[in-house]
């Protein structure tokens, strides 16, 4: 037998174990007095116990010593506060549990660098005491052949860099430590510009796409687009990694603010005489006559913005491109006609056109063609990577901007008038309350000089004088009496603003300033030109939106201050991605471009891409867990889904072949390197979008002229009862009435649904008769139970009231459609839903869809009515389902 080990030796060898021993019962004496569960229980009990002092010492000879009594009460209050703190942190034994909940991960990382700096030392000590195995990144060996190859390449590059450095030191190069500033980027006229050259370590990641200025910030907090599948050649945040649907709804309408980095929006600059600019803009669809008359003077002077649709003419037929915003460079005087002296060169003016990136190439090609036809000539510049933007909405949006945007001035007397107007907006909770399409242009200082931002002193909401002064200022709007700063239109000013000082120099200046004071402005602090645009949705009660325009490289410092501003309502402004942007538009009743406009080139390309994604998801599912479109029972002997179940099949309604099946492509936003001066012959879209004003005038006319079969319009659909409408849902018009069906011979013997059956599902309106007077005879005949009625009688009468209506048959009769009317036939299909879900703002199911105008006008003619209440009723059926729901549509 082997000799027994000495207990002392075993004790000493236990210190070399990789892990600690598991906790044992409190009765064991193997651990010290400060270990085990007893110690934890004592620690918890100590944290929950509150010390107190007896008040007997304050009584001396029957008299109360007030000073001693107050000291004992002070001691007890401090003990209570200390106990609350101890009890809160009594069970947090690890440094990772001290991190706020929104910063925690599902599984705690063993890397101490992932916790805040104030807890890193504690986390390292805990891991050392606990002997938690850690991995040193510098000593970790790669597991794959590709990883080994990358590690070997990195090692060789490091050796080469060290060799070059030693050679420079030996050669005695005196200028080796001097670094020059990058040259001013060249902006070519009438040609597309390239994105900014990224750093060498990030260059390979931006071969096929461009990062937004805040990409590094968003990549840690949001789900981004796939690296090899960018969206509009940008890496764009899609949604937050946290649950954000309800918080976004609250922050966007009730309390807080939501911000987006919208630097992917494209900006085009037009420069030329007024007459040439007017001709070009009119050819692009800016045809409102009031814009070029006295009523549009503020717009032409750079004090207002214009928002509307751009279009291009093909064989004298306007084709819509997409929504845009147009504003002029602020000027003191601007003549709308020809110059007085024809011998001199006419003055040149500048115009900014902001367009969605999916429609940028289409807009650029048309503007480039029209600019070459103008005399005098017009020069256009691509400013996509020169100007960035941030959108912010919500009740706290104005407060946030006031807290981070500080006007650039040496004294209060030198402050610009637009800056003074902006500083007087404290108390505004809705940007939509400002004058419509208002604009503010001024310069601000570097936001990092005022970081971290401090709360802005807001006026009291119950102060009537302050509220009246604010309303008076908004109605007068003093910014119209002055001219804003045109610095954002100047290329040199934009370049100087991007030459921001290093963060280390700012930290040194902050350290030299007095406690609580900000560092003063120096000559090296160049002003940052910005423009603030306001927009309001169609609904009067919805929140407006601020749009901040600034140089591309100045967006990141502004963004850091914006997301860290402490709101007076609590918390910080939230950030959003594309999904949050669609949600806010959906709740405000505004269609979102390009998803809800499949009649445009950009919208139809989005729809074709979504078809491919939905089809792949459908094919991934097992056959037993996916919808079989061919075997779908629609009732009345009808089998199979109408068209492709994963698509808004507009081609099926028109009876043409699908573009996706024919292999034609309509993508116009991916290839930006090719100059579209001679574009190839593009595929013709099966549908064309009709704007809201033409659709409304068509419905209100008495002739009810039949439009083109391919004309479509966007509508908003509100369900009258329960249920929601999902994307790709089928939209039907109401079928014929019973008398019309009896007069016309049906081609099949299937049970047809009638208009009266669907109208019977309309809920009763709230404008019903009021309740009768309690003392009247009608009220006495209501059969109210007396107060002295026994419980069995109450139960019996309650059961009788519940069973008054005949019960539904069980099991349900399949021929009757489970008690619901059958959906109409394919001839009554008028469109498809592009967006649909439960609307938190209205508390019911809402959808946005696209309908054919010819189908709607045919229904009005058939039923002999105009676009009244009954004429705007429709039936919505989700793809893959047989039950239809009654809804009402309205023009948007």
C-alpha cells in the first residue's frame, strides 16, 4: 500500500489548485472565520441592520436637552441612509454586477477591460483571488490556417516598420517627426466625387461601402447592415441592440427625444444665375407658381425651405423621382429677373438640393443633363461627403439642441440674430410649432469645449408671462428680419471648420481653466457653420423634426454631446436606426420613402429586394411549418393565393410578367463610380406613382375619369375592428350589392359575398342616442335589478342576458367561412399593403398600402357613388390567410 499523505502536505498543495474549493456547510471548520456562507449571512444582516440611539440620554432631570436629542436623530438618519446603500450593494460581490443593467451582457465577460475604468482594478483583483482563467490576447495562438497567416503577416509588418524606424533614426532625418495637414479635398464640378479616404487600418473594410461619421459609435450599440451587403453604399444602423419599440414610441411622442445620424442623405449644390436656376428647378418638378412670385421671396432669400417631389420628363410625361428639400443660400438682396446691366456677368447664386440616396443617381443624371442645356451655364457639385446631418424629434429635441449648440461669439453683442432667435426657443416642446419650413443658419463653437453638456434652465410651464412671450416670439419670428449665415455654402469655411484641435489639447485647456468654468475660445478654434431646418407632419398633433446640417467631420463631436445630454424629463436622448425611423413615420401617419412608394424607381427596387429576402426565409422553413400557397382555401371553392404570397404582386393585377422573373434590374443606387452621362436603356416599371394632390382632385371631380391602368397611389388604411395588416396583405374593394349580383349572371355557382354582409360588420358609431333620464318611463323599462335581489336571481338574470343571442355553432361550418364573410374575388383586388402593424399611437391596427386608381374609380362607377364614407371602405386580407377584415382608407 502506498504511504498515507500528511494532512499538512495536502493543505499546502491545495494552494496550487486551479480553482477554489466549492462552498461547504457552515458546520465545517475547514475555512477561516471570514469565509463561507456564515460570512455572507453576517454581511447581509449587517447591511440590513440600522443602528439607533436611545433618547434617554437627552432627558436630564425631566428636562429635554434639545442639542443631544437632535444629534441622536441626526445619527439615526445617517445610519438609515447608510443602511439603504449597504442593502442595495450587499449581494453584489463581483465588479461586473456593479455595471448598470443596460451595459451588462447576457454572460459576463472575463476581460477586465470591458468594465468601466473605475471597476477594472477591483475586477482584476477578484479574478486573481478566484483564479479565473484569463486569456492574454498577445499570447493567444490562432486556431485556423487563416488566423495563422494573418498573425504571421502582422509579425512581418511589425518587423518591417521597426526596421524603417531605426533607419530613419540612423540617417538623422530632422523632419521625421513633422506631420503635415491633409490637403483640402477637391470637389469636381459636374462629376461625381469619391468618399473621403479612410485610415489605413479601416481601409479594407470600406472597399464597397462608406462609413457614417458615427459608425464606430453605432457599431457597438446597434445592428448594422451586413458588411458585404450595404444599403445605398453605406453602412447604416438598422436598429438598437436593446428592446426599443416601446421606448422609441414614448421618447418620440410623450417624453424624451430620438436622434438619427442621417449623413447618408445626399446633397447636391447648384450654382448659377437666377434665371437658369429657375428653369432647371421647374424642369425638375418645382412648378408651384407662388415660389417664383412675391409669396416665395422668403424661400429665394434663404429663410425658408421647400419640400416636395422631384420629377423628370420622358416624352412629355412626368415621372416622379422622390421627395426632396430645396433651400437657397441666404442673401441680403436677390433679384428674380434679369440683371439691369446686360453687359456685366449676372450674379451667381447657390442652391442646396437634398435627396434620398436611393434616388441620388437618378436625380444627378437628370440635373446634369438639364444643366448643360441652360444658358448661362449651371455648375452642379456632389456634396454627399462634404455635408452631414442629424435628425432629432420628440418633446425634448429643442432642449437637447439648446444644450449642445453654443453660438460662436466673443460677446453677447456680437451674436448673430439667428443665434439669438435659437437661444430664445427654451420652452418649445414641439418643433412643429415653429413657422412652417423655417430655417436658422449660424455658426457654433466646438461642442467638445462644452463637454459634458449641462442641463439648460427651462422656463416654468405655469408661468403665463413666459408662455405668452414665447408665443409672441414664434408668431413674430424675428429671424425673418435678418439674413442667416451663408458659411455652410462656402467651401473654405467648411474646410477650416473640419480642422478640429486634438482632444489632448482640449483636455489641457480644460485643466488650466477654473473649476466649473469652460475654456475660452482661441484663435485656433474655427467656427462650425450649421443650418437648422424644421419640418412638421400632416397631423397637427404629431411631433415635428429638427434637421441639423454641418460639415461631415463635425458630425461626430456634435453627436457625442447630443447622446449624453441630461434631459430635464430624465435620461438621455435615444438613438434610432432605420426601423425606428420607419416606426416614427408610421405612427405619425406619414409614408416612408422608398418602402411605401413602389410606384417610383427606388421604391420598386426595394420591393424586388424584399421579395428575394421573403422567398429565402420561406424556403428555409420546413414544409410542415410554412404556408403552402397553392393549397390555401379562400372559400367558395377557390384554391391558392393570388399571385406570389411573399410579394406585393402588382404585375399579377396588371397581367404582365414580373421583372424579377425576366431578370431585368432596376438598381440605381449601388454603382456610384460609373458616371451616368450615357446611361443604358433602363427597364420600364410596371406601375407609376401619382402624387396626393392629383389623386385627391381625381376623387373629388364629378366626371370620375378613368386614369391609366398602371397609375397607383399611396393610402393609409385603418382597421375598423380587431386585427392587424402585415406587409404584402391584399386589399380588396367592397363587392357588388345583392341586387346587382341578382341582375348579373355569375359565371360560377360559388357562394358570392355581398356588399351588405360586409357593411353589417361596421361598428356602431359613438354618436348614439344618450342614456335616458333615470326618472323616465324608458329607464324604468330597462329591467334594472333591485338592490335587494338575492344572489341566485342575479346569476340567473346575468346568464339570460349573456344567452340572448343565438350561440355560434361548434364546430364551425367551413362552408360559411368560420362565421366571417368570404373575401371578394380577384377582380375586386385593388392593391397591396407595404407597411402594417399595431399602431401604439392609435391603439389599433394601421397599414400603409398602394392601390390602383383605375380599380377604385371602377368601383365608384359600379356602385354609383363618389369618394364618400362607404366608397372608401375596403377589405384587407393577410397573405396566407382566408379571413378578411373591414377597413377604411384615406389619401396620404
